[in-house]
C-alpha cells in the first residue's frame, strides 16, 4: 500500500524516502543502541543487574526514557518530514524534563523549581511557535 492514501498522509504527500533519509534514520537509532550494547557488555555483573532492574521500573521510563525517546522522535520526525512524530517526541521530552524536576525536589527546591519552570516555558514556547 505504498501509493495508498494512508502512506501519503503519513509521509507528507511524498511517494517515498530518499536513501539519505534512510541512512540518517539508521544512524540516529543505530548508534545509541550499539553504544549502549558495547558499554553494557563492559560492565560488571552487579552493574548489569542494576540496569536490568532500572529497566523494569516504570519510573525510569517516565524520567530518562521519555527524554531520550523524545529527542529521538523529534529528530526522526524532522528527517522523515512527519510533524506528528516530531510533536509526539516534543511532548515526551517535555514530560521527561518535568518529571526530572519533580525528582529533584529531594535534592534542591531551587534546582527543581528551575527545571520545572524551564520545562513549562519550553513546552509553551514550542506549542506557541511551532503549532
């Protein structure tokens, strides 16, 4: 269904992706995954178990996971020229920043207020100027 209505809607009306776009997507998603795998293999068993445990914790995804995934989706949306993917990535990134500010409440109220304020202002600016 490459020439179908759904494909044209998702791909911004274009008939297909360039080879350069495909290469950039492979590099964008491949390099972090390969680097993580290399670093993970070099860790000691205790550290590997800690990482496995953090992946099983849903709060990990709310903080760090949303931030990293949001950035990847923003750039993916830019490369494939699909604004919906870009906006979803921005929303995930801002939620991750906001949750990071909430996590900082235990450490410092000033830093926490700064991060939360920055995430709210960045969200407002993004949606005011880009949507």
